[in-house]
C-alpha cells in the first residue's frame, strides 16, 4: 500500500518524541514560517487591530481519534475571534456535523465558557 502519511511512515528527523512535541506545540503570535500568512496577518492587524490576528491555539484532546485541521487564515472567524472554526459558516457547518455524529455534546458557542469537551469514542 502506498501512503503519503508521515504518521504511517514515521517522523522524518528527530524521532517520535520530537514529532510528538511539535504536534502539541502552539505557534508564536508572530510566527514567520509562512511569508504569505505573515504578510496577511500584518495587513489585517493594521486594518482590524481589535481582532485576534494570530495563529489560533488548538483545543481538545491531543490524543483524540479525530483531528480537524483548519486552513489558515480563518478570515472572518478564527482570525477575528481567536477560536478555530468560530464565527463563520465553516464553523457552523463543522460543529453541527460534530454534534450530529456524536463527536460533541453541546453547542460550539458555549464550549470555551463552559469548559465542554469533545466526546471520546
């Protein structure tokens, strides 16, 4: 079977401990790794200084069975609110789907304030 998954092939350099640490780390507020996003972030900070305008922190169990990754930037949602998939149509669709299939127990709008968690299966 051919695969492109680095998880199935094993991490490239540094071994499994480095790979696990990288997966669980959060990017710096001014992360420069993607020049396109860095430029976008600076322009948006100038235009919307009250927005979050940074890489958003992850949430949930890092060992969960399901991992959802968003494509940056979360233009009107995550970039504005600081929460992944929150404040835009993509989030409305995603969280409704998570509820429908049993991966969540409550409405996404209350998750941060209520300390709710995703379901484990």
